[in-house]
């Protein structure tokens, strides 16, 4: 776990919002008609639409968050779905509690 990378990933309002949205995707995104569930996360297209940002910006944000270990990608055909890595988030919070 790289605390600096996680802190950098969390240092942007939209990236924080994305993590919040992914915490309870059923409350923030339309049903996934292709999969029928959110088990593998949320399609990038839905995240892009909700944020109102460009595809390239959202891809960059998700890449930073993935490299920091905060989200997990899953491919389904040509689509990538993202969900939170709850274990990493818990480890990060525990580390902060220990250190601060």
C-alpha cells in the first residue's frame, strides 16, 4: 500500500465523489441492463455521464485510482466496470488511524 499514491488519488473532489458513488452504485447509477447487477462494479460510461466530464478525464481519474489500489476493474467484452476495493480502503483507514 502506497499512502502517498492513495492520498493523491483522493485529493480531487470528483475522484472522491466517484468512490462515494461506487459505495452504493444502485443509489447513483441506472440498472445495468447488460449485466443485471453491480457485482462487477459500474460501467465507465455511467461514471462518465454522472460526472459530466470527458471520457479521457474519467479514464485518467480511474487509472489513478486503480494504480492507488482503491478500485478494481473487470472487463466484460469491450466494456470495463469498476468497483471499490473495500479491503484496501479499510487498510488505508486503519493505517491512518495508527499513524495520525
